[in-house]
């Protein structure tokens, strides 16, 4: 009577599998929607840094951090608002000493500014002046170029 059950070692089973496995390899481009259940033929790497510019993480004012040092509710820092940084545009201004520029989340931080003070930590004095009631450190509320993804980073492996 023949055996109904025979075992192979893992190495022998692998060898048997390899002898009979003949994959069909081809590549094709498909829209992302149709890529579900497929694999990448090549590793996808970042073509550029992300972000490619200094980006604000909050709504607020782009400032020189040094101009806010020591600021408090009892002794705020007074800054002159010189304009607004519009979304998706290169800032048309540069922030100088005791100046601020209104900026929105995701906006490009203008030259001269090294931090963003949250709008909640400011008070409007008039159309061109604000009080900063809490200091910020250099780099606070700012994402630096390449902080999310660096050029050449693997985004999706093959």
C-alpha cells in the first residue's frame, strides 16, 4: 500500500518549489487607482526635498526670534506688521528688526524671519502693530527644507 503522507525537509521542499516555479515577469504603467494589489517594479525615491522651502506649521507671524525674547503678557514685544505671506507664493518681503509678517499654515517663511509666533500668542494693536505675549525660539513652528523627506529617500520599495 503506497504512503499517503510524505514529509520533506525545508531545504528539500524549497528546492522542489524552485524547480517548478517559473514566474512571468513584466512591467506596465497603470494609474494609481488600478495599482491596488500590485507591486512596484522599481524602488520609488524622492526626486527633491520635501518641503523644498522653510514652511510655517501654524497660523501666526513670521518674526526674528530675538525680537520676542523676554515677551510676556505684562511686558509684550511690540512689532510692526509689514505685510502678509500668501499661500503658494514666494514672500514679496523680508522681515527686519522689530518686524513681523502675517503667515498661514504651510506658507513660505520669508527671508529675515527665523521663527513663527502663533497667532494665539499675539494681540492686534492696530492695522500695522501687534503685541507678542510669549517668546519663540529660533526655528520654532518652522519646518526646514528636507525635514519631511530628503532627495533620494526611499518612498516606496520595489
